[in-house]
């Protein structure tokens, strides 16, 4: 049954680039920006040449893993998975005549803060994801510590309405995120009760879901079997490559604001197809997790069509996520059973590894498709002669906003 369904979706994608449903055709995602290699606005030609000559900058080793939109600009997380990645947070403005192919990224907030050789741990070390709240505060998760580092994982808040000024830094204790082995992978913001952030830790050693209270300036971690990888979901194929690593909790989304009651955090393991949710009322109560009774409140939502990475929910309760082995995007109205989720776009040539999502303020959803898995599988041995498009940002009109905003 699954094989037949996958084959059908592939045929449809190859013929029309969209999926045709009984209700008609869903509007196609269009490529808005694309890159063959990621490059930056260097301070001088000399700096650029020095970086290339010293392998401080190796073009093929730079990639984008997460992005968000705020006030006519895209902000990006560029994890340092491999050597030669001089910048880990960057942006570009869409106000000017930004080229659609290969736009240069500007280091955020500056080059100095992105200097990996900076002896101070105030710099940005290895950023996997970020989020921007309704007040223009960017929450940067500098929490990937898969390799030894003298700098502990941290959460840094920048005020985008005040020239990117740093307004707060929180250092995660080792019992919440391992200083050697932690992997804070994504983030959602809940601006209630003093504002909370929920962050999945995709650590192979200690996976779990981290809750951070801005008011208390404290973080705690939930560990549950629902956050582990699913052995039977390993070995899926993306663009001809077999994905065997067992990745735990990865994608995360937060339900939209409601007038009363708590919201729900949805999550899934990357190596997994089962979707779960948990109440934010529970997540906010640090004392609950001293026992194990809280696990009865973890809800199994259902089984997705395939494995996925990032996900996002809009302000009316529609969840968007990728289907990695199907090169597709699926959406699900959370007011209905998960089995009613529908594939809204599929393209086996371009929608390779849909990784991260964001909304703008004009009713558009964006998805980043990258080849992050190729660098992981090849252990950072990438063929620099492969001059083809590796990173794409797709755009589609939904008429909604992100979960951060109240539905009108």
C-alpha cells in the first residue's frame, strides 16, 4: 500500500510538479531564491582571498539550516558542520534589487561576532536555528556542541529594532544541554506567562525537549520515549542516498494563540513517522518533571506519510512539514484527524530535503530545501566541482501568518 502511494505521488510530481487532489489543484510552490554555493559580503577583496587561501572559507562547506523573515529581511542559521564556515548567522534584505540567484549574505550582527577563533565565548559558535518574535527580538539557538568546545551552549536574544543589539544571553547548564554532545535543533516562542521557548535537543546521547522561561531565566528538560528515533523508520532514501543514522526528536511546532486554555507543542523524531504533542501548561511547570506521571499527558497524534525534518504551524492551526523521501510538502489542519493531511507540493528534482519553514507578513509561507544530509553522510567531503543548485527557498501564498500571531 505504501509503495503504491509513493509511486503515484512520484508520477504526479514528475508530470506536473504539483499533487492533484479530489478538491482540485493546490497552488504550486515557486522558487524565490537559490544558491549553488553560499557566499558573503566580505569587508574587502583581500579578506575574501585570505579566507579562501587559508581555508577559513570553503564555499562547498557552507549551508543554511534554518531561516526566518522579519521586516523585509531573511535571517539565516548556518551551522558549522564542516571546516571553512566563517559565518553562522547572516541575513539579506529583500527591499533592494536582491538577485534571485546566489544573493550574498551579510554576517549578523557583524563579522567579529561570527569569528570562530574569537577567544571570547560571547561570539556565535554554532547556530542551527533561530526565531523572531512579534516584538522583533531574534532568539538565536547557539546550541550545537557535537564536537568539543570551550564555549557552552547558549541562547542569545537580539533586538532587530535596535540595530541588532544583544539584550540577553542564557547559558544552558550541562544537565539540560550537554556541553559536549548537545544539539539544540529548533525553537518556537510562546509569549505568555512571561514568555517561554521550547527547543528540541537532537542529541544522540541525551535527546529531549527543553523548556526555557524568560521570566525565571531558567531551563529544564523533558525526556520521553516518544522523543527517541524509530528503528523501523531508518534507512529511508532521499535523492538516491540512504539515510541510516538514528536521529531523535527534531521537528517542532506550536499551536496558535487561543483566548483561553493552553497551547500544544507538536514534535516528531527525524528518524520516525509518529507525531506527538504535549500541553504548554505542562511544559511551563518545572516541578511536574520531578516524577514520571506527566508522561501520561504526552499525546500520540498519528502517523505521518513519511519522515520529516522541520515544521511550522500558521495562526489558524494548519501544520506544514516536509516529507523527506517523497521530496514533498504536506499540510494538515489540526482540527481534523491527521489521516486527512494532504500533499500540497512535490518535485523530485528541486524539493530535496525540505528543512525549514517561515512566514512573512503578506500571507506567504516559505520553505528551505537544502542538501544538509549530503555533507553529513560524506563527512564533509563535498565535490566542489558540482556546480548545481543545492539550496532553494520556495514560496507559496496561504493568506495566513505564523503561529506567533492571533488569527484575525
